[in-house]
């Protein structure tokens, strides 16, 4: 059973009972603390990370995708717990800036930048990294990442 955590405290708790730890991308220092807390509490299973990404051929389009599709998903508790309808999320999203979205979505038009970002996260010790392109054009994302990003990474499963 893989336990999920978004805080250092919860990662430590998960280490005491779960077969692995799953989390979402956060600043590298916090991810290191979470891994340490998980391992210190006895966690020996795999480390899994979900990364939110926005890719498009131009920076402006990648930013537009991230802002359009993810601005209502950046609210931390208790705000996100208290929004009870799509209209409430829309109203709360009116004050969100692109800079706010970029704190939780890696935005770039450069496949090399995406590859480096993912390599840096893998270097923290994650065994699996799940890529979540926040845009609706999944075919383009899959084609570009399959052709230009993943070949730059060591993604071959060790059997």
C-alpha cells in the first residue's frame, strides 16, 4: 500500500506503515525533508512523485495553458476545503496570477528544460515520476515528451 503525503509530518507517519510514499512536486528542500522523514520512520518502499507540467511550442501558449487549466487548483487548505461549487472556484480564481500558478506547475516551451527539471527531481531519490500535463492537448504533449524529453532521461526500467 502506497501512502500519500504533502507535509513532512505526514510523510513520517506514512513511513511507519506504508509500502511506499507518494507526493506531489514541492520545493526541493521540502521534498528532501519529506523523504528523510519517511525513511527515518522506517519507510523503505518506493518514492513516487506527481509533477504538474505545461508544455506548448511557445512560452506564451504554455503559460496560457497553465493559467487557464490550473488556476483553480492552487488553493491550499482550508480554502480548497471550503469551496463548494464550480462557481466558488471561479470566484476564488479571479485573484490568481500566472506567478501563483507557476509555483505548482512547471511551465516551459523547451523540451530540454523539462528534461532537466525531471532529472533534478529524479536526483532527489524518486523511483517513479508521474507526468501530468495540465493542458487539454495530450497528443502533442505525448509526442514531444516521447520524442524529445524522455530520451534525455534514464527511464528504462531495471529488470
